[in-house]
């Protein structure tokens, strides 16, 4: 079975998950209410939202450069281009497979090994999950979350701690950790085990502390501004649909929407998080008594705002780089 066939299977599984969530989102919908919500929305509030999204991604590229600085100082335009191409691929492929393409593009453009670049992306994702958990903790003081959200937080925290622990052991005790990994890989074919060990050795190169202590403060500040941008987009969308006045909502509603919908983005799911994103957004709005029809209209518009501009720009940048964003690095000749 070739890799392109494997990727088709992953896409099929992701689409199935998305369709299941889409079914859950649609099963009790009043389509008349949904249509009326689309018609009643004031889309003037949304004019600035694509710009806010791209500002947040530019800040992500800047944050990524701080993580990569111990390896090599890379051009910010290359970082931004690679990030957008990878995010566009995430929109078309399931399970965050676009992150591999993102690492490949930057490695090619920056003439650097792909494995340490991917290591910085893993670290970046850990930072995102911890940021999400901090936001969730803040939101818990403002609004009582249902048990399933709290359980999701525990699962994400446990998984993140396990990954972080492995990375710390890999960095601080490289040889013993590599020996343990080698024992785990023994049942697999030798060629596969050797390739995995080689990738892991170069992966360690990306797990480096930043050069200056105040870089960590900068990293935290950039993360805060990035999440603020996301929250601002949600708040403008709430105004656009009139939910702020109708349901007497304040900024905490944006925070709760941000926390709940980010679960759909953090957990590997369907291409573009279609279905999972809509259903979780609908569930979050239900906490404020918003009906499922208008909630799904809102979720659809927010989803388009967050993902369509990135997809369009990613395809354009991919064509400029001669990269097909539906192909993973392993698919290339």
C-alpha cells in the first residue's frame, strides 16, 4: 500500500468524523431560523476580521522564529509563507497533516533539516495547548462548563504532559531515551526502526532553549496577543449576528467560544475541522440559550472567516513555491 493511498484513508476517516459531527449539528435544526439568522446578520462588523486573522498568523510566524533562533535566524517572510501553506493544507487534510508540509516547506526554503524544524512545531503546539488550558481555567471562574468540556481539558492536559515529559527526557537524557525507543521499535522491521531513530536524533536538535531569558517573556506576550486576536474575531461575529444585545452577552462569551471551538482544532479531526468545529461552536452557544439554527449560522460564518482566507492565500503561496498542498513530503518524488 503506497503512501498516497494511506493519505486517502486518513482523509476518508477524517471526513467520516466530520460528517458525524455535522449530522449531530443538523439533526434538530430549524432551517427557517438558520436562514433568518444569515439574513439578519450585519456583515459590516466582519470587514476587519480577515485582517485580524492574518495579523494573528504573522504573530505566530514571529513567535516561531524565536523558537527557531537557537538553530538558525530565518527570514520572517519565509516563516509566514511556510506557516500559511501548512495551515492551508490542514484545511484540506485531516489530523494536522499540514504541519509536516509546513516543516518541509521551511526546511527547503531555509536550507535546514526538517526534523528539528518539526520539533519546534511540536513545542509550539504544546505552548498552544497550555495557553488553551490557562484560558479554560480563567473561563471556569466566569462560567460553569459542562462535564464533557472539563473532561476534554483533563485529556488534553494529560496528553500534553506526557509529550512534554518525553521531550524533556529526550533532551536531558538522550541516549537512555533513545535506547528505550529502540526497544519499543524492536518488533518492527529494521529499516523502519533505523529510519525512526535517525529522525529522532535530528529531532532532538530542535529542542533547544532560547538564547535570552527575556525571549520567554516575548514568547508569552505574543501568545497572549494571538489569542486576543481570536477572541476579538468571535466578539465581532457575536455583534454581527446581534447575539450581544439579544442575549445580553459580554466579552466572556467570546472567551468561552474560543475555548470550546479550539478543542476542535487541537484534537485531530476532519479536513478543515468541518463538522467538529460547527458542532462544538453550536454547543458553546447553547450554553447561552442560543437556538441551534442561529448558532449553526454563526458557526458557519466564523468557520469561513478563520479558514477560507488562509486557504486561498495558502494555495497562492503554494503555487508560487511549486508545492501542491494536498501532498505530504513523503509523497514527493
